[in-house]
C-alpha cells in the first residue's frame, strides 16, 4: 500500500471521527469541557500505527470491504427470510468471507485518549501568543524541561521520570488537545506517581495554549539550528504589519507568497512575484512590522538571537507555511534554501530550469504543497 493511499485512508478515518464527534454534540450526547465539546470515549483511532505498518492498513481496507459485504448479505437474508435455500447459501458465503478476510489486529488500532483530544487552540497563533508563551514557559516549565526544551532543567533529575525532550517528534505525535490535557491536568506513571504536576493552579486555559504555541516554535528553532531544516511544517504566526498608513495582519496575504526580511547591509527591493514585509522600516519596502514580538518570534523560530538576524530572509508559501530561509551572505536564493520539504518526489514542471533562484524556490513550493501530519492525520 503506497504512502499516498495510506494518507487518503487516514484522512477518511479522521473525517469519520470528526463527524461522529459533531453528530454526538448535535444530539446533546457530549459534555462541554474547557469550552469545547468533549470526546466521550476513552479510546481514539491510532492512525500513527498505520503510518509504520502498511500491512495493518491493507487489513483495515479488507475489513471495511468484508464488513460492507456482510452487512449487505445480512439485509438480503432478512429480505429473503421466506426462502430458506437462499438464506442458507448467503449464510455459508458470509462464513467464508468472515474466515478468509485478513482482519486487522484491533487492539493495535486504538489508543487511550482524553476528552479534549479533538480540541483546537482557543488562542489564535500570533507572534504575541508565542512570546507570551515563552514568558510563561520560563516561569513555570524551564526548571524541569530546560531552557531549550531538552528536558535538562535544574530539577529534571529529581523527577520520578526524566522529562522528555520537546525538540523531537513528541509534539507532532499527539493531537494538540491531548497536549493541552497533559499540561492542564498533569501526568502520572503506572504507579500513580506524579511525573508532571498539573498547571491548573497556575495557568489559565488560554495561557496553556500560549505555552503550547511557544514550545512548537522553539522546537522548530532548535531543529533548524541542529539539523538545518524543519522536519515538521511550521506555520508563520500572524503579526501586525503597516503598509503605507494602513494597519494589517501578516496573514492578510494568504494565497500569495510572502517574503519576510530582516534588513542587513544589502539593499532591499520590492518584487512583483511576492509580498515583502520588512522587520523594521527599510527603504524600498512598502510593508513593515515594528512589533517587538515579531522580532522575538523570528528569533525563536530560527534559533538565533535577535541581534544576529540582520540579513536573514524567510519565505512563506501561499498556505501560510514557512518554507525557505536565506542567510546573510548567501548570494541569492536557491532550492538549497528550502528548509521544509515534502516527501513528494521532484515534480516535473514542464518548463526549462530557471536561472532565477527565487523563481525556482517559489515554483518548488507551489509544486509541493505542505500537509501537516499530527498524530498520524493530515491537518
């Protein structure tokens, strides 16, 4: 089973779970927890299992086909209840289908979960939210999780279980609603010992969402510093931008390619192929952001101090994902500047290679759109 087929299967399963949750909410069969409808079951579909075991995905498809066939045969048996020979024949066929179908290992397809599993952040992803989350993290989380989120804080060795690093795949293997629950209500080991204290006495729900925005941004910055890329897609948080005398948000240009520049020694110019936003006023650039939170945000996302960002440029694709980074002194754009790449094979674009590095990067981003995968499901 190909990766594309598995991704489509997961998309169908996720949509099914969301429809079920929506239907239960409409019928009034779910409670409201932390401002949103709760998932009423103790289990969720473990899509991450199918990502690593395509055999299970194949069995699941066979099981869906077999279940549909068995249901149809059951309906026919009810319809033909006055014709015993036909009913007997269908019964034998049903037994054969049940015995010959390679059923999946059901125990591996479900995982324990929490009522907030499908909750979305109640706080918009903005530069202000990320920076406020950084301040809260330093006050409440740093002593255990460490200044860079590596789980090496001053109190880490005193915990029953060593705090996990926040700079690997942990934040993308779980739904944000599950992460929220863990922070809000704390965590325990199998012996009931507290491995992470609950934050409900110190942080509001909105502040917890701020912290989660920050730890993802920090994880992106650490990955860029250590590996030279973002292994997981990073969305550009919205910030305040001034164009002429008009106040706008940076996500106003969704659907267009956006270049964010931190002025350095090189002259900057507008480019008709994209929208350019300067961090701080710059000659030749119409739109700029003087927001201190935006400077801090780019520092976090890049893993650099603010005073080291002069000359950096970032490209945001049409869907709002950060995709490419040009460092000072690089001599122009090239496809090597792509720091968030999809798993898709190189796409034949039907055009001759461009001598313009920026144009090549833009074409590559448009040809290979990003789909974030969280807990196995595309978002």
